[in-house]
C-alpha cells in the first residue's frame, strides 16, 4: 500500500525518546532487492536544522505512511544527506524467515 507522497520516520536523534519527522517518498521500486525500495527526502524543518537530514544511526528508523508501517530507513545519499533509501516491510519480513 506504499505510494509516493508524504510519510513519517520515527527516530531518536537527541534524548531517549523517538520523535516523528516528516519525509516525502519520491520513488518506489518494488523489485529492488538491496534495501532500496523507496527513495526518500527529508522535509521536516526541525530534523533538517538539527542534523541536516539522514545521519549515521538512523538506519532502521520505521517509515510510516497513512498510519501503517511500510518499511525502514536503510541508506543515506552521501552527497546529499536530505535524501536516502528505505526498504519495504514485506522485504524485511521475508528476510527474517
């Protein structure tokens, strides 16, 4: 049920409680097998101010869209930390078998 458009990531970038940060899913590749099913862009002003985007330690942060867990953050684009990738929850569950 994942689609392009707005979504959220839950991550703990300061303190011990996760915060909700807004992202945009720009592209979806259902066939990608290396943890890059979503191309995401951080759009949350607070996260951009505090970290500049996706940083080390955010891998595994849940991606939620329309109230549903759809995946997790996997990669950051080194040349642009406002962009990164996520993996579909279906692929995560398949790998856990």
